[in-house]
C-alpha cells in the first residue's frame, strides 16, 4: 500500500540571533524564544548591492530550550530546522496574529560578530555531530497554547 503525504511543512534557516533567548517554564517543559535574522544579498537594476534582512520568531522546547538558555546569545550564528506555526492571542479585546518557527533541530555554527570588548571572534570549525541537538518530543505532547 502506498501512503501519500498530505503536505510538507519544513523550514531551514541559517542566521544570527537578534536577541538573547527568553526562557519560560511550563508544566510540559521549558521554552526558549528568540528572533533570528537571515540576510539575502542581491544587486538592483543599477548594480548597487542590496542586503535584505528577514526576521523570524523562533521557539524551541525542552532539551533545545536548555541548550539555547545555556549557550546562545545575541549575534550567534545558528542553523535551524523546524515548522512554520501561525498563532493568535487576544490582547485588550483585539485578536493578534503572529508566525513563528517551531524548531526541532539546531546547530550552533559560531559566536557573535564581535565580542563584548569589540574584538573579532575567532572562526569556529565545522560543527561535529555532538553539536547537533534534537529535543525528545512527541506529536502528542500538550503545548500550553
């Protein structure tokens, strides 16, 4: 028997953290949220180089949230795999909508652009398998939203 997929929702990003992870604890586990900036360079009609920055809201759970809390900071370069999630909430009687990437794989690719004292960070080597993290999650897990 052949089973056909009803769709595919996969996102792959490489970018820099726009802020330090915000950590929250719930009954179902820890959550970390941060923004990720991805850049796309192109030339306009006059040949001028243009950089377009896209901002992504990233959400990581459980084991990945622990890693984010311990090791990630603003400016760090990371590889993210996950799914697009559209969420809504109500604030002062107004329904608000937002889109986030629910991360299920993450690789730390290197430190920020510059250290606190302004010195350039040394480039890191390619990530090793032990630098790749996946949470122990199940599709049946209860999420607090």
